[in-house]
């Protein structure tokens, strides 16, 4: 299992567009359990509605946990989207 804290740099936080981008990019990867935790709330990384309910705004730090042989690829995608490295500063 790969686990990492990620600080959200997107000006509008973790809303529908970045959540959807993450889900689309990781859907064909070989990963098992994938969760995101903010404060005391843990949600499924593959659920757009769950991600949006976290209320993760710019500057929030979330803990991402991903299992599976493609965990590193998936983690890189999550980090790139949430830090704007994916060209998504919206």
C-alpha cells in the first residue's frame, strides 16, 4: 500500500472537474483499495460525489492511500491533478 499526504493547490479546491479527471485517469489502472482522508472522513477515491463531500479547499492536506501494482502511477496522477501539474489550475 502506498500512502501519501497531498496538499491541494487548486484555487477552487477539490471540486467536480479535478475529481472527475482523477477518476477518469485511474479507472483502467490495476489498483485495489483507494481512499482519501481529510480530517476524520475517509472516502473512496473512485467516487466523484464522495470526493466532493470532503470539502477539501485550496491549502487542505489530504491523505491518499492506494493499493495495487499500479499504485505509484495512480498516486502520481492524483498528485499532479491536485497540485496543478496536470495543467489544471481551475
